[in-house]
C-alpha cells in the first residue's frame, strides 16, 4: 500500500509539473494589451487583428480591416473637436451616422461612426478622439460592413481596453532605427524619428527638477541620423561636411577648430569640431560632427556640450559613436 501511495503522489507531482510547463510555454492570451512597437497607446485588438509591421496600429492580414493610431499633442484635442463633424466627414467621403461622447479609463472624448463606399465595397468607419493626460489620441478604424468578424459590439469592446503607457521603453524605441546603438554611455533617449534618427541627452539626476528650457539646453545632446544621398565623389566630402555643419541649428558665433577625414565603423568619414554659443542662452559650447559615408547614404552624428565638462562629454560621445552599426 505505501508503494501505491508513493506512486500516486509521484503521478500528481508529474502532472502539476507538466501543467506548469505548458502554462509557461503558452503564448500571451488575447486578453493582454498589445502596444504597437514604439507607441504609447495600446489595446486588446479584436480577434483576427494583429499589430501591423507597416504602420502604427493593427490590421487583419486576411481582410480589409485596420485600426490606425495617431498620437498628437494634448492641445490638439480642442482644435480637432471643433472641426470634426458631419460636413467634415462628408468631404472625406464618409457618411456620419453618430457622434457621441465616450469615457474610457484612459480619458474622455468623442466617438464618431458611419460608413464609406470605396472601390465598390462598403466599410464601417469609426473615429475616436480622446484626451488622455499629456496627449491626444486619434484612432481611425475601418472594418467591412455586415461582417460577423467585426460587429459594432466587438469594435467598441476593443476601444474600451485602450491604454496609454507612461513611456516607450528605450530598448523598444531603438528597434525603430535603421542602425543599432550598442552603448548609450549614460545618455538617455529624448526622442526617436521612426526609421531615421535618435536624439540622446543627459537625464536629470535622481530627484532633480529641470527649471526651464535653458537648463535643458545646457545639457549635452547627441543626434544620430541615417540620411539618404551624400557625395558620390570622395573629393567632395570635405565641402559636404562643411555645408552639413553649417546647417546645424541652435548654435551661433561658430568658429571651426578642426575639419579632417576620419574612418569609423569600417567606413570613410569626416570629423568637424567647433567652438560656438548656444543660440538661446549665449552660453559657450563645443560642437562635434561625425559623418560616415557608404551604402547609398551617410550617418550624421552631432554632439553639443558645455565647455567646462567637454573633455568628459567628448569621451562619452565617442563611446556612443563607436558603438553605432548599420543594420
């Protein structure tokens, strides 16, 4: 009998272990909020829709159904609210059936619904305008009319799950770029232009509050951008580097201190350095521009920092520069 009990207990333990492993390996449930890459806005999409890899939002690969997400400044809400009406919709070819106030956990706003005929097919259209904390959310939704997959109830249920996260994780923002940054050297991400550029700056110290914009401008900044084009003849790179440097904004009274060829990342490049002043505050700053040529375009890296800490700042800028690799 003891052996039988032991075998029974062992079977239960094995069953529990197997169940636990299956739960760990299981994919995320449909009840999980999904954030398109780089978006602060997410929701639980209707069954059949997935995050799009072509735009910010969701789509059904097997049907003409999509949810497009646009994020605008908070001040945009009042202006759009005044201009969105039946006449405005009609000019876009949309016949508006309903305009109603809506309250979600993320904020309050308006929901407009109607229909549109495109290339002989009729679609239901929704426009959600939402005031959510520090931003305005604008969602455009299109689903086939009389489609059992996306009835009105399913669309509204998805909208009810809309969530705004405080920020996009830095690692996620970096995936939006055509290059990799292996080492941020203590900088943090101020903003990302999808597919093009990233702005880095020093984060405030723990508990520190930035007083105003001039305080922010006194901090080191580093812009990294992938730009199409560039000089096809290596002999033109020196002049091209000067012209590119002359277009750097936010500085004045520029005095060049260095301009010379410099290889980086296995590519030909150019380095330009200068003394200048912050255009807004008049504070003395140092400026460096690094260019890397190749692949039908070039990488432009621009660093700006205060004079009194420039030696340390330049070392960090070089660390970031040397970690940048095209994907």
